[in-house]
C-alpha cells in the first residue's frame, strides 16, 4: 500500500475531522464511531508501512523513499516539495501516534460519553492525531513545522476543552477564578510556551534553509541535508561569528523540542496541560504532542552526527576545528538538559498532590531520559546505543503512559476529584483499573520484566558506555540513576495513595451513595490492551533493533556492528538477553546491577511509606523541602513574575507613557501648537489702519534691505 | 495702426464690457423695481457672455496669427508702430487672452448669481454697471501695452472695486472695510505711479516692452541700478498690495467678507490676480533675472511667507467668508511663488533645466489662477448662499447646514477639496506644476514648504466641511431652505468646470503653457 | 540736463519729500480727512516726478505723453478722492466720528 | 492591448454604481446595499475576465489598457515623441494577487455591511461612498502611471475620511477622521513630491509604470543608469525617503502610526475591515512597484536602517496590542505589527537577488493579512452587533461566547491563528517566506527578532480568543445570538480561503515569485 499509505495514515483522520461536524448533524453515534474508525484506518495504513520497511521496498539503496509533489515553485531552479518520507523512524512514530491514538479514541467513547461538545472533541482529537502523523511523516523541516503547529493548535483547543465550567477554583498564580477560565488559561499557556520554542525552531529552520541555499542546494528536505556535498551548509554556518552562529542555530533548533517536549527552561506548561480531559492528557503525553520534540531531535541528530563525523574525517582547517569544538558542546547541552530535567521533575513528582500532575511530572522526567539518550548517542558518535535506547523508551513510554493516564481517567471518572488525598482504598472497588495501573506504574519505574525495564536499562547502558570513555558520562549516569530511584519512589507513592491508603472522606461518601464502581467495559478494555502491551513490548526489542538499524550504515555514516538480517534474529535475541544481564568483563552486567540497585533505593522507602504504611510520611509534609518541591522549585512562579506580570505591566506602561503620553501627545501637541500659534498670529490683524500701514512699511523696508544687501544673505538659502 | 474695423473687433471684449456698463447704467435709469433689476442682471449677463465669446474668438485669431501678439497703438499716430517714442498701445497676446477669459468667465456667473442674491438690495442700476466696469477694467489692465493704459484701467478697476465693496453703504462693516481697502489700495496706486515715474525717467518711454529694452541698454553697474532696485521695491509693494502679498494683505480679510458675496467672489477670484498678473508681466518685461538676480528669490520668500501667514490666520477662523479670504492669501502665495520661480536666474542648474523650471512654475501659477478663480469664486458664492438663507457667516451657527442644502454642500465640498489640492480636481494640477517646477529648479526646501503648507491648508478646509456637513444642525441651520436655482446655476456650472478640468486638464494646461511662454518670452515653437 | 537753471535733483527731492510727507500722514494720522490730503500729496509727488522727467530728456523735447499722463492722473485722482470722501462721509454718518481708530471692528 | 477595456469598465462600474446606490438606498438601505454588492460582484467578474485574458490570451503575461490623457510637454518639445500621462490600467503577476484580494475583501465587506449597517441611518450614502472607496483602492493598485496612482491614492482617502467621520463611533469620530486624513494627506503630499522629483531627475516625459520595465529606452531607465553617479544616487535617496515617509504613514510604520489605532478602531467595522485589510497594504504594494524596482540601488542602500524600523514596528505594535482591552484597538495595533512584517520583507532587498523571497513574501503577506485581519475585524463587528456596541468591544467584559456564537468563534480562531503565523493557515506561508527573505539578506539578528515577535502575536490574539470565546459566559451574555447570514457568509468564505491558501499557497505564490523575479534587478 505504499504510494497511498503515507498520505492516508494522516489524511484519513483529517478527512474524518472535517466530516465530524457533518456526521454530527446526521447522528451522534455515527459521529462518534466514524471518528474512531477513521483513526483506526489511519493506524492500519501506518502499520502497513512497517511491512514496506521490513521488506526493503521503501529503501532505495542509499536513501529512503519519498512521495512528493511540488508545493511552491520558486524561480531559480528551486521548488519546494510537499512530501512524505517513509523511513523507519517516521513509520515507527506514525504507528505509535495512530496506534496509541486509536486506543485512546476507543477509550474516549466511554470516557467522554454524554459531553455536550463532543463534535468539537472528536474534531480536534482526529486533527491532533493527524497533525502528529503528518509531523512525523513529513520529508522536510517546513512540513514538519506545519504538523508541529497543528499539534500545538489542537493542544490549545483540547486543553481548554472544558472552558465553560462554572465552579470556582484557586490557583497559585491566578488567584480565584472559574474552572472554565482556568482551563482556557492552561490551553493558552501551553500554546504560548511551546510557541516560544517554535519561534526558535522556525528561526533555525530559516537559517538552515539560508545556508543550504548558500551551499547551492536550497532545501528543507532531511535527506537532501544529508546529501549536500561536504556538509557545506554546516561548514558555511560555522564560519559566521567563529561558530557562534552554528551553536546558536543548533540551540534554537533544540528550543523547539524543548518547548514541545517540555524540557528544562520551558517545562512549565505541561503540568497545567492536565486541565483537559484525561484522554487528551493521554494523547498529549503518550502519543502525540510531547513526543514530537523527541522525534525531531531523533530525526536531526543522526544527520548532525553524520556531519560531525564527516568533519572528523575531513582535512583539518579552521572550519573543521570550529565544527569539532562547537558540535560536541551542543550534544552535551542536549544530554545535560535531558538529565537535569528528568531529575528536576522527578523531585517535583514526589511532592505533587494531584494524580495527573504526578503523571505529568513523570512524563517530563521520562522525556528527559529520551533526550539524555539522544545526547549520549551524539556524544559517543559511533555508538548508536543511545539512539535506540531513546526511541525504544519513547515507544515504551507511549504505551505505559497512555495506560497510566487512561487509568487515572477511570479513577477521576469515579471519584470526581483530582487530588490524591481525596482518594485512597480504591483497590477493592476498582480491581481491574488497579491491576492495569499497577502494570503501568511498574513499567514506568522500570521493574522487570515490564517494557520500562528494558528501555531504561538501555539508557543506563548507553550512559555506562559513554562513562567508560568520558568523564561526563559518569555525571549523566549518576543523574539518570538518581532519577530512576526517585521514579520508583513517587510511583509507589502514587499507587499507595490512590489504592492502598485508607479511604478518604470523599471516597467514603461515594461508597455510601453506591457510586464507587469499576470503569465500564469500553474503558477497561483499552486499559487491558495497553497493560498487556507493556508486558509484551519489551520482548520485541530485537525486532525493533533490526528494524531501525537494518540500513542505518548506508544512510548515515555511523558504524553498526550487529548482524542486520532477519535470519540472524535468533542469534540477536540470545545476544541481547545475554548482553542485558551479563557483560564481557563482568559476570553480571553493571547496568543491570545499576538498574536493580536504583529500584531498591527508590522502592524500599516507597514501599514502607506508602504501601505498607509502616513508616509515617506525613511528618515531611510541611517542611521547607516539601514546600520547595510542591511549588515546583518556585520556577513557575518566578517565570510568571518575570515574563507575564512584568510583560503585561511593561506593555501597559509603554502604552500609557510612550504611545499615549509620548507619541500621540506629541502629535496633538503639534496640532494644538499650531492652533495657539494661529490664535497668536491673528492678533496681527488689529483692525487699526495705522498698523496696516506700519506693516506695509516693515514689508517695504525688509524688501529694500534684502534687495540691496540680501544677495549674499539669500545665497545661503539657495540650493 | 490707427483703430480700424479689425481693431475694434479685437477690442470687442473691452467695448462690450465698458460699453455694456454704459448701456446698463442708462437702462438702470429706466427700469425700476424688482423686475427692472432682473432685467438689468440679464442684460449684464448677456454682455458678459458676449464679451466671453469675443475673447474666445480672440484666442482663435491669435492661434491663426501663430501666437504673435495683436497690437493696436494710438500714440504716436502713424502707419508704423515705433515703441521708442513713448508709444501707448493695446497689446493682446495669449497671456492677456488667458487672463481675460478668467476674468470675464467669473464675471458672467457672478452676474447671473447676483440676479437672485441681490434681490433685497437697492441701487442695482449702479451695481451692474460697476460690475461690468470692474470686469472691463481688468480686461483693460491685461490688454494694456503701456503704462498709461495700464494705469487708467488700474485706477478704474480700483475705484469700481472700492465702490462695490462698500455697496451696502448703510452698514458699518462694508464702509469700514471699504475705507481701509481704499486707503491701502490708493496708496499702492500712488506707489506704482511713483515707481513708474523713475522708470520713465530712466528709459524715457511708457511702453512696457520698450522700458524693458531700454533698461537693458543702460550700462551695467552705476547709480541707476539703485534707482531700479528701489523701483522694484515700489512695484512689488504697489502691486503686492493689490495682490495681497503678506504683510501687505491686511485689507483683504476685511474687504472680501464685507462685500456682497458675488463681489467677494470677484475680488478674491480675479481682482487680486491683476496684481499677480502685473508683477509677472511687468517684471518679465523690465528686469531680466540675469541682471537682477536677487528679486526673484526675495519674491519667492515673500510668497512662502504669504502662504504660511494665510494658513495660520485661517486655521482658527470662525467667520466663513473671512476664512475663505485668508485662504485666498495662501493661494496668492502659491501663484506668486510660481511666478517668482519664473524670475529666478537659476544659474546653478543647467540652462535647459532652468528654462523648464521657469516655464513649469509659471504655467502652474497661471493655471492656479484659473483653479483658484473657479474654486474660490464658487466657495464665496456658496458662502453667499448660506448668508442669503440664514443671514450669518458664523461657522458655529452654520453647523450642519449641508444637510438642508445638499447641492450647495456637494459643490462646496468639491471646491474646498480642489483648493486643498486633492486630485483629480483642478487645484491638484496647478499645485502639482508649481511644486514640480520648484523641484526642477532644484529648490527642494521650497517644494517641501509648498507641500507642507498645502497639507496644512487641508486642515481648515476639512474643518469647514466637517462643520457644515457633519455637525449636528444648529437651530439657525435648520431654518435653511434649498437655494434658488439661479444661484445654484452659477455654483453648479463652476463646480462642473472644477471637476471637468480636473479630469481633462489637457486643453487648459496647454493654454496656460502658451500664456507662460508669452510671459517669459519663450518661443512658441 | 538743467532746463531752467534749477537742477533736476531739486525737483526730484521735492517729489520724494512730498511723497514722504504723504506717507507720514497716511501712517500716523487719525483724522480721515487728513488721509485724503495725504493721498493728494502722494499723488502730487508722483506727478511732479513725471513732469520733471518729461522735461528732462535730451533735446529739451517735452514728452507730451508723460504730461498727458499727469493730466489724466489728476483727473483720476479727483475721482479717487471723491470716492474716498464719500467713504469718509458715510463713516462719519454711521459712526459720528472722523477718528479712524474708532473704526476697528474688523480684526483677527 | 486589450480586447476589451475590462479593468476600466470594472472600476467605472463602481464609480457609476455609487450614485445609483445612493438613490436606491435613500429609502430602503438594504436595497442600496444589495445593489452595491451586485455591482461589486459584476466588477469582480469583469476583472476576472481581464485576468483570464492576461493568463491565456496575452503573450506577455501582462495586460494593459491605455487612454491618452495629458501630454504637458508636447508643446515644449513637440519634436520628441512624448509618452504623456497614459491613463489606463495595468495588470501583471505582481498586482494580480493584490487586486484579487482587494476585490475579494471589498466584496465581502460590502456583503458584511448589509448586515452590519442594517440599522444605521444614511445607508444610501454609506454604500455610495463604499463603492467609491473600493474604486479608489483598486485604482491605486491597477494604475498605469504615477500621477494616476497619486490621484487614486487621494481618491481612496476622501471617501474613507467621510465614512469614518460620519458612521464612526461618536463622538470622537470626526476628530479621528481628521487625524487620519491629515496624517495620510501629509504622507500623500510627500509622495507627490517624490513623483515630481522622479520626473525632474529622469527628465522623463513619462511616468508610466509599465514603461519602467518594458521599454528599454524609456527615460526612466536613464534614471537607473544615472544612479551610477553618486550625486544622482543621493538625490534619488532623498526621493526614496520622501516616498517612504508617504508610504510609511499609510502603512503605519513606527513612529508614524498613531493615526491607525484611532482610525481603525473608530471606523464602522466594514470600513475597518477594508482599512486594515487592504488599504494600508496598498502602500506596501506601492513600495514594491516604485521603490524596489527602478530605484533599487537607492532603496537597497537604505534598507538596513529601514529594517530596524520594521522590526521596531513589529514589536511596538505587538506590545501595544498586549495592553489593549478593546477588540478593535487590539486588532488595529496588531495591524501595525503586521505591517512591520511586510515592511521587513520589503527591506530585505539589500542586495540584488536577495529580495526575491522577502518581496514575494511581503506581497503574499498582503494577501494573507488581508484575509486574516479582515476576518478579525469582522469578528469584532459581529461581537459589537450581537453583544452590544459598547460591551461588544470590551474584551474583559466578555467570555464564553463560543457557546453562543460557535460559527463566529471558529472563524475567529482560524483568523487569529493565521495572523499568529500558525501553519497550515495562510499566515504562516507568507511569514516564513518573509523570514527566509530576511535570512537571504543576511540580517541574522533582525530575522531572529522578527521571528520572536510572532510569539508576541500569538499571545495577544490568543488572549483575545481566550477571553472572549472561552472561559465562562457572564450571565448578561447568556442570550447572545449568532449573527445573520449577511454577516456570516462573507466571514465563512474568507475563513475557507485562509485554510485553502494555507494548504496550497502555490496557487497564489508561484506566479508572484515569477513576477517578482522578473521585476527585481
């Protein structure tokens, strides 16, 4: 299904979105099911492309297949093509987006039942999935950016979905306001904060375009970027400001993913994005939006690394020197930001009270892992382990985070509160949800044999490998390990508070009213599917490995040492298992030990504080560290103060003093001045005859003086 | 050439207007009452129309004579014209024809307008002859080829204008205005006479062209140059009083509002233009820019000052006719500026460009005379309509009158916009040519001042339009009736010309160009 | 250039003097009748100039044109002054004064 | 030469239609309105015929109608063949999209005003002036020579002045209209000076825009040649500055912008739509047509400094918009900011060849901004109609209206996101081309600033959307109705265009690229 699949996998959801209002007019059921089916069809087409990748029909020898048509034709021999790139990364991401998306859609059938704005909901959900799929399938930066913004736009619409809720709530920054206003505020915050990253991305896209044009191949296309001779665009970019521009452009490029994937300076929007329905949160966190940033870095990183390696082998010269000093710095920035973010938000998750916020912080933390993996990949250049770890973790995270959010949705659906302290003891009332959520939580923590264990262990392994050659690796590994411990701790805390602790007053009320019940079938079936997937997915690793790296060496100049044929799969399988648990130099693999150690470090206190409840956690609840963590390191508040409040005050001040008080006043002052001048001037007309004669005399005198002596004086005024 | 039949034919415009004045004056003794007044008005209009036709005829005569001027001399008598010996003559060239068309054209419509406008006045047996005399004398001024003729017609024009300003002699305002006008203007006449006596003393002739020729023969340098310079001053001041160059214009804002509106239109539209004309014509004859390089610049500075003065005065004016009178001063500034560039040596640019600059500016100035005649004449007639309807010139009381008098108001708006220099109305083209000329002359500063002053003037034109059209009607304005068709006829026809010439300026621009060439002595090629 | 023994400059200076006196009267006096007198003086100064120059030309030929101009101008001046006096009379009738400074309603 | 004078006919239709609309609309306003709409529709159709002829019949991909009008220099030098003022209309790849969007937006605004002005007095006059106004704008864009250009420039000014003064928000409308008029008129006279300057410098007997490009021996080409001398180049720079003052006033480039927020906010909304949507962009078109082509060297030498103005304008407009609480004022300031983008694109012509993207992007942004901002103003008008004239402008007083006015909310969202440069809407397509142009000009930091300001744009438009359409509905607005179809239909049409153009900008821009490529030296 090659020529059509890359188009249909996102085209069908878009068509579905456009048809949703029409279907809505016909029948509500039709609208609901059509939406789900359209996404399902998209998913089918997306999965169908795996076959093409697997059997090599999408591979053209040195590059991957592209399906294109001309979008803009610009004189001078350049035409901008709109196209789809069918390569493993794209198809992999498309499968996650549509597959997980489909399950979330299915779940929504139950979860959103009876909402009065369902047309809007289905419209934006389909559009969201389509935008994400377009983003990952696009063959050039500009198209990716288009999908990127569609995703942002849909998140804006969906986070603020319940904009009309009337109940009052209280927020740290905004004070008291209706929940509807809060929700739309959160949507806007998400859009604007990610927009800041987008701006950086757009700037850097434009610069990349400019420098490719300078190199003679004006393009946005990923594969053309790779094939421009000698990476001349990197070279010429490096020559500006002694490499300063190169670093700036790369960093601005990374700013886009930072915003979208909520990494350190711009992570503030994601916790607020919980304001939307849980399905939306699931979609944002698992399938669509935040993954876009990781995808884009994963897309560009091999290209950059290839360029870096080319310059490594190139003849030495000033440009080469600059590139060889600048680019590792950038790679380090990616890794450090990933590590730092993952640590920072894991600490925040420990103190969070809202169930979905814990999950949100954990999302940011896990995304940090992915960036860490990608950064390690780039830093160690020849070793692709970080790359595969990051992408694998991405898929793992998609599954277990979707599972967690949907479970959380089921809980919220039942207890009508976001606060974990108003839950507790739900284990008996909601057994299926409990088990599913437990699966998700263990997977998130990296407990074997869930998928999280395999992926996280790979990241540790990549860091370990880096550490053996580079000191930086130790720091990164340490950060990853501490974060891993924290992760297990807050996961257990979450499970404990929701399911194990004694029933809160709220839950007791519900039980008394017989409203405490298990989620309906249409909701728990998707949960179950996802829960099973967390178990299975981990063991698919070797397939994914082959899938990714089958043709890696011919496209990127990075060496892959492992066997690359389907036939070698059993060997690979054995090697992998052996490699995970043992090592060539140690009996037990050190990374396996690290993983286990980390789990114990976080798990034991977690277990005793929150599951067994034999240790008392409440004594920490009011100390300074807790407050610091609860207020998210006061970072959000500081940003509000610096940018929002100061910004608004600045603009109002500018308006008051510069625009109204300055420029406009000046204009009116000129006008008034002329009026006053006119009034003063009119006094010349005294109505007295002698005065008229005197004016005449003055005129005559001036005239005669000028006539007689004015020649030189006038010459001054002449052109 | 003595005055033969053909020459009388040339003199028809003069004869028809001045003779018409006589006939109407005599008829005025016979025809009494309202009907008699109407009849007098009609006869006046007929004479004006005939005069207009005869002047248009002169245009064709000139065209077939290849634009060489028509001369009629009466001193010294003889078969051959010898300008060296005193030589009084009538000299009709295309410039004279251009100017006289302007004069008689407005005179015609003012005459028609006055039939209705002056319905409550007595003494129409005097009014129409005076109007005809005024127009005839102006025609005479532009026809004059020598100083004697010029002076005679000048004084007759002045006297009839004094009388017309103070036509409503029972009121204080016209008398006061007329007296001040009279005193300054008569002083100006004596100054002209006094200056001319020196020129006569230097050259020994009264023929204008010959004075210029003789002056050029005088040896360069020497004491006579000082005399000539003082003469320049005298002539600029003398004619400048008539032309209302600031600061000699103090009489104008008194006299123009005080006169009956038709006469205001005549005074503002054409009478003051005789001053500008005289400056252009006489200085073109007398003082070559190469010998007297300075005065053109000085005149242009005075013109710029005049513009600014008029603008500033008009900006906060409350009396509609007074406002229009001040705007006249501004427009005089444009015209004089255009002429002044024609009198500059412009040695700093190449000769071809200099010639182009002079020619363009003078064309613009002359065209602006037409534009101003049409627009300002029409505006005063409109103001007269308002005055006639509700008896006030106060803009506060005229608020919103446009809602009751739609046609008048549309015409008023068009006239104001034309003077504001808004294309495609006629005022735009004239200003454009003046500005173009100053840019070609390389005088960017002046061009900027011109443009800014033009933009500035828009403010009070718009303010006027706004008050008259958009403001809530005042109680007085609500009493207004639709204007009489007789008055509207003049207004609408003038408006049609404003728009029509604006849309198709080609022909009129060509005539103005020919006139400019005549004034500058350029070949007609 | 000295026709009757009196130098030309004498006449010219007299003319200028007359003119200056006329101007002084025009500029400073209050009485309207005096303006009319001043105007006469201004005209006379100019006339005197013309007459002087008419006789001053080479060959002692008196230029008849200039003289006739003066004569015509005197006639015209009479007319002008008549108009002026009429104004003065009307002003006096309406205002009951000959002081021109009282006529200052038209201003600004 | 044209087979038939389509463009003349098209514009003449509006001019002739104006008095008829007045007569028809005196008793019943809607009749006049429908008539005006019909006139606009027919004009648009006739224009489309010209377009068709240009695209398929004329061999040169241009289309020209000529009428000899004034020939002032004929008498001075009759021996030389004189071009005179050729009164006529001209269509090529550059002004085709601009004229098309003007037709689209003015037609939409005419339709919109039938609904919007339904209760106003003096509708006959309104529609007559509206038709004249439309004719003026189109005349500017299609004019063949500079004098004609100037004439239409003023013709566009006068009806709009009266429209603002009479139907604007009382009681300030008269003062504001006057301010608008004075600013623009001072700009206009600067343009006039510039035109006279071109004329005198080149010694040309022509001001024909067409001949600047097509006739190699035309005197205006001598101007280009003469610019090799530094003296002439300096004079031409002076002229460029004069032109720029005029155009900047119209485009509201900082610090000449203060008329715009007042005028656009207080004008009746259909007029705001046209003012903000197309009128101010005529200046941008004029810059392309006049400055960056045959005065290229002079313009390019100034463009770095101008780029600073462009960036300041972007930011300044954006910051001012953040401080607004009134919908129309917010959009007005946003227009200033957007004009900054267009100006930025135009100033990227620092080098020969660098301007291709910038100029094309700017011209395309004319198109997309007209759609987006026109729609936003229409939304503001719809709110004013449905919520109330005072409260319907106060952003802080509204909320949750998406429930009550779902169509309007959706359309506003599309327009706002397009203005904020969100792909795949039309605004993004033009913005990135502008930014690419800036990058091509090598102005690295300027491009960064310019792109950063899009975040500002997103903040204020989304703040508007959020406050007005989302959040909870105040009880006072619980009964607000959706607008009538007279108002909704044109809005829907424009919104659809935004999406279509956004998805396939090549539809508009491919030819534009070619045209700009041909125009730039």
